[in-house]
C-alpha cells in the first residue's frame, strides 16, 4: 500500500465512524450526543477530503523521496525507496492525528460556546414542598431544561429534523 492507500485507509476509518453514528441515530433519533458526534465525524470527513486533495496532488506538498507519476491517465504518488514510503506513511499518520485533535478540540470549543450562550439559569426548588400541611415530593429531574440531556431522550421541541 502506497501513500494514497494510507490516506484512503484513514478515510475509511472516518467513514466507518460516520456510518456507526448514523446507525446509532436510528435507535436513538433524539439523542443530542449521537447527532453531535455524527456532525463532527462528517465535518472531519470533509476536512480530510480537502487535506487529501492538497497533499496528494500538489507537487510541493509531496513528502521527500516521493514523486507524482502519471499512470493510466491519472496521477499517482510513488516513492523511490521503502524508507521514503515508510516516512511518507508516518507523515500521513501524524497529519491525521493532528487533524483529529484539531476537530475534537474545535467541536468541544463549539459545544462550550453554545452551552454558554444558551445556558439557562438554574431554577432551584425544594425537594419537599409543603401544600396544606401535607408533604408532597417533587420530581426535580423531570423539570430539567438544559442544553443537553445526556442520559435521557430529548423532547420533540428540543431536537427536530
């Protein structure tokens, strides 16, 4: 497997992640976490496509010891030696890792910005409410309206298609 094969193998990993989150969305259609992960993985897939295009078909970005070779009507990246091939594959893996870290950090930053912007003031109720000298228990968790409910399905108004 050459340099292009390494790029495409890593692309298959991202596609598998997108497929897995899409299938999870079938059983959890209102889950914020599943939708957020699916959106992040699709964004990562698009970024990786763009990086592949620049890295594979821009002659100045081809790794040292490799070259663009015209074969069967299209351009292919070939390396002069096994050492150059291993170096190029290692650079692809490092590039993938950096982009993955950037997408994760960007997604978390985006989430934090949204959670701060749409944060709701906490409404505190006592756990025990006195009504006509009777004690009535309140279901405190039933009235949560946070930006994300990780453990519960979202209401229709919270997440719509």
